[in-house]
């Protein structure tokens, strides 16, 4: 059975106004890659929208401070520490 994944992010202005959002299904090939190392790739699915938002919203985020809200402690710890023990 094929496992599906989805991601999402919201860009909110300093005034608390939503500016942009993204909501996407994760490509099957990416899910297959994630599933090679985990039956439940929550870690990868939490980090993916952070990376995509930094790339897609670069113009909005340039010269600003960003706050990312994640509900996965391992993913949050990797962002804080700037590294991961996960294989790529």
C-alpha cells in the first residue's frame, strides 16, 4: 500500500496577517525515499515545509527574523542545533 504525505505552511506578517500559504502533496518518489528509513516519516515531513518556505518566500523573509512552529521535537531540535543525525 502506498503511503501518502502532505505538507503545509503559512507566512504571517509581523502584524499577524496571513500573507501566503502553501499546501502540497509530497511526491510519491520523495515519500518512497523517506519511507526507506522510517515507517512514519513525520520528522522529514515536518522539516520539508521549513525548507520549501525558505526557498519560496525568500523575498519576503530577506533581512527579517523568522519563527517556525513545529510540533515534532526531533525536527525542532535539528533546526535549533543546525544538524541532524538522520541519513539523507
